[in-house]
């Protein structure tokens, strides 16, 4: 049973370009969470999705960021018109249910560098 | 805004020594998780504590959840070089796996 798969592992974008980060949850998991980790900081919650639904996007910047988790295929975190401050490690986690005390498994992350 | 402060921020110790990492908040959490993260990798869950006052042991690691469910500690006995990494506590209170991560403790165990 493969773990949470994120790709690409490393992504370099010029300012103003778009970044697309992909997350394939563990088999049987229909709940996905995205976190951002800035250098030397802890992880910050961004968004929680179930299949085809955004449940909580309270941690998403209001502009340029969007997320989806379609019925088929991976979850996508999309950052439009990237700026230097978007440089960070973006982690995806998945869980089989969304209840309390449910263990979530993290992927290895995508390290975005904006030049 | 819920905040989880971890202390110390950095810790460098000799192999064989004991250490304790603290995780403190003014907020109450329904559960608290501890993760270890190695460079270039995602966090890996070590333990989840749910009940106030709960103590859980994982080999040389002992985790305790405060009675009021606002704080937690991680104690490592006889540290080994393989314990080196970033230790993160994370509190859950949203009814689902939306957790607030602590500021992290970077541990280095020197042989």
C-alpha cells in the first residue's frame, strides 16, 4: 500500500508563473489536507478537502491560491502568479475519515522555489 | 488564533543523555499529536494523546498530555543518534484532522 505521493518533489518557478502541486492520497483515503512549511517554521494548515468538496479553506490566502480534489485523480494545489514569498515546502496529508483523533499520513512534500 | 509553543527550540546533546521537550498552549485541544520530521521528508506521527493526564510510552519515548489538555511533554531516555530530527507537537480541536502545529524542537544527538 503506497503512502501519500506528492509530485513534483522539487519545483522551480519564475515570479509570475503558475505552480501546480499534486497529491495522491493513500488508497482508501478520501480526506486530504494541505499544509505549508516556511523555512525554519512549523507547518501551517491551508485547506481540507473531501472528494469534490472543500470543507475548510480558512488557511488559504485569499488570492492566487486554490485547491481541488476531483472525483478521479489527485488533489491539486494551484498557485497563480507566484511570488518569492510563496517559496516553501508544501505538504499533503490524507486520512480515511474526517473524524476526531483520525491519523493522517503525510507525503514527502513539494519544495517550491520561486526565483 | 491557537498557538502551540515548543521549548526548547534547539537542543544538542550527547548520546545516552535524557531530554524533555515541552509543548504549551493557552487553548484546550481534543487531542495532541507528536511528530518527527527528518530533513527533506514529511512529518511522521509518533503518538496521539487524547485524555487529560494520559501517559503513553513508545520504547524510549514517553509522552504526557496535561490534565487540562493544554500542554504536553515528550521525554526521551538514553538518546541515540537516530533520534536526531525535528519534533513537532500538533493540537486538534476542529473536529477533524485540522491541526495546529507547534513551533518545533530541533534535536541533534551527538555520538
